[in-house]
């Protein structure tokens, strides 16, 4: 009588996974959009910063 209903438990888990995936995709897409916009807007600055990064490492 006190056991969890496996169907409810499974639904909660799959829903959590779906929400986590959707959130991850949103974050990745958001970050990629910002990176692309910055790269497009600052092409010359990106070139100097990349050469400085290679010299740093």
C-alpha cells in the first residue's frame, strides 16, 4: 500500500530527462548564438585575441 506507483515514477523520470534535455539545448543554442554574433561583430578583434591566446599557451 505504501509502494510508489512505477508508472508515475517512470513518467516523472522521463519528464525530468526531457526537461533537462530541452534546457541543455536552449543553453547551448543561446551560447552559440552569442558566440556567433560576437564573432561576426568583432572579426578583427577576434583575430588579434586568438593570436594572443596561442602566444600565451
